[in-house]
């Protein structure tokens, strides 16, 4: 694999670091507010950030090229993401960030299973072992 093939890894790591701050800032931010209200504010801010990025990168016109099938899946993804945020903030309100985040990250395990079932992605021995280790790690953190 050349450097270009690993570009996704840089963005995936940046995503992971950003997600860690979601837990930390979110835990602090929801101390005195309803988790659903916090999610509404978070979604509005995220829309603003993404809109500005789209504006500066010249991607706003690309929205008009989205066909109905693609839009439907993006819509479903948005619904799933919104529900995920609400549930995440409720869990953060009730539990410790250091315990909620690892359980939330079990989404990786569900993604591997769903990618195999729905997308037909191959689950190699390494992927299977890594997925099992993620489950064990989450259990150890919670029992910890």
C-alpha cells in the first residue's frame, strides 16, 4: 500500500480524535440541559460547520446532483445519526464518559456485521478477531 492508499487512515484517526472530544465536551455540556435539547443545538452547530466547509470548498452545487435513491439513503443515515446522538447524550447524562464512549464505539462491531450482511463485505479472520477483541475490550471497560 502506497501513501495514497492510507489517506483514509489519516481521516479515520482525525474522526476518532474528534469523536473523543464529542464525549468529553458533551458530558460537560449536558450537565444542566436535556439531552434532546443538547442534540438539537449540536445538530444546528454541525449543520453550520458543514455548510461553511461546503461553501468554502465549492461543494454546495453538488447537492443538486443527488438522485432520489441516493437522497433516500442519506436521509436514512441522517435519521440513524440523529437517533444515535440523542441516545448518546442520554447515556452521557446518566453515565461516565469513559464507560459510555466504549459502548458507543461498539457501533464498529455492528458495522462489521451489517457490512457483511447488507453490503456483502468479506469478514477475514483478522477482522473477526479484531471485532471480538473490541467486544471484549468494551466489556472490560464497563466492568473495570
